[in-house]
């Protein structure tokens, strides 16, 4: 079985595969061109994919030998899952192991924005730290405020837990389904999307991204939000319309924004959002801890090992694929 890995991952997963007599094909060049990447995919049975490569219908047409794709991510928005399922191709992903790390980044961004940390760091670095001014660059406190979560799943749950413990925040959420565990354990209240927008002091996105959600946070949405609202996106950049967000922060329609994800990625260094004092942008580091990445490496390897033994992948984005094989 030929397994193609397109970028480096922590060694623990590679060792796990080796111990199971599975060998990865790892190209020596750091930055593969699209053509070279495709050639490797065409000769592989299984792809262990790091990053944003697209697996759409055209990809599957060009790589008819692919039997499984294992993503080094929890998100699977770059895969046409329906098409993969139709072709009997399981898509592995890495949930759970990054819940804490990713929600930590949402929590961090929320605090950084509320206390204008970015602005204040730049002020010190730029030699602008002048005499004490009791009215300059005041933040807002989060105690007792309302946290609105779009997509209260595993990562959103961790974010809500932290916000309650640290700031006694009240939790409201909007989901496709009710999250009964969160309602019981965190006293979370289900609201409509409109209510989420109009009632939240902080809105944090933790939902799966699908193209139908593109630009969900647009001018109309920002206009429904409170003027003290902090917008946090650690999910996918496609959820927000960037120029509408810029306009909303610049005009004071909302207080500020913390983004770990942008559209496109990487964000260009001259992006005007980077100039705003109430905006913090991070380079998609949600799962970037040694612990989370080792967990992702292990889960990805476990998915491949299960696949190699004709067993269902333990973490699979399209478990339906196994129903249709039975
Ligand atoms: C990854 C992520 O760092 O898991 C996800 O969905 O966005 C991040 O954990 C990124 O996708 C790299 O593969």
C-alpha cells in the first residue's frame, strides 16, 4: 500500500505506521508544485494530507486509484465529501485532540481584543509609550457578558467552559441541532442566528465550514450586532466577508475582531485590517501546540492503520461510506 505524505508531521505518527509495517512516501522537496503533488497522488493508494489541497471531483477523476484520504486536520471543507462517499473513499480527520488548543486560541483572541493588546504592544515597540493617560486605549471587561457561539460542538464546548469559569459569561448558541450536554452542563441557551447576532457581547465561530456558509458574517450581520461586540473566528476565513468586517470595525458598528483564519490564507501583510487597533490576526495557529499536533499525528496514523486492516477509520468525516460497503 503506497501512502503519500505531502508535508512533515510529528514523528510519533510516522513511528506508529512503521511499527505496523506501513511506509510513507515523503518527497524530499519542501514545496511541491501542484503538478508534482498531483503526480505523487496519482501513484498513491492513500494520501495523508497536510494543509489545504483541494480534493474535488476533478481531483478524483485525475486520481482514480486513490482508496482513502486521511487529513491532518479536523476540518474537511477542502474535500467534496459527497463525491468521495459516492466513490467509496473514506475521509479520515483528527477531531478531539485539538479541542483544547483551538479553543485556547479563541479565548486568547477574545482577551487580546478586549484589552487592545495588539495596539498596546505596537505602542511599546514603536517608542510611543508616553506619560500616563487615564483615558487612553481603554479596554472592556468580559465579566458576566454574553458569549454567543455559532456551532457549539466539541471546540465550542471548550471555549464556553473557559469563558464561564474565567468570566462567568452567559452562553447562548446557534447550531443545526440542540446541544443538550451544553444546555445541562453550561446552562447554554439555544437561540436563532438573529438573536445570536443581536444579544452577544462576544461571538465566536466553531462550526464546520461549507460553501453555503460563505460570507455569513456580512454587512447585514455586523449591523445587527452590539456596538461593543467582539467577533472571533478560529474556524474558517470563509465565514466572514472581510471588507464588511473592516468596515464594521472601522465605523464602530462592532468593537473589534480576533481572527486565526482569513480568506485567503496567508493574509497579505498590507491588509488594512492589520492597521486597526481593535483587530488581532494570528496565522492559523489554533492547533499549533506540540500536544495537539502529536495527537493529530497519532489519530491520522490510527486512521491509516485501521484502513490498512480493512477496518473503519476511528475518526472519519464520512462514516456513511462504510454503510454503503456493507
Ligand atoms: C490545521 C485546522 O492546522 O484542524 C483543522 O481543521 O484548521 C488546523 O488544525 C490545518 O488545517 C493544517 O492541516
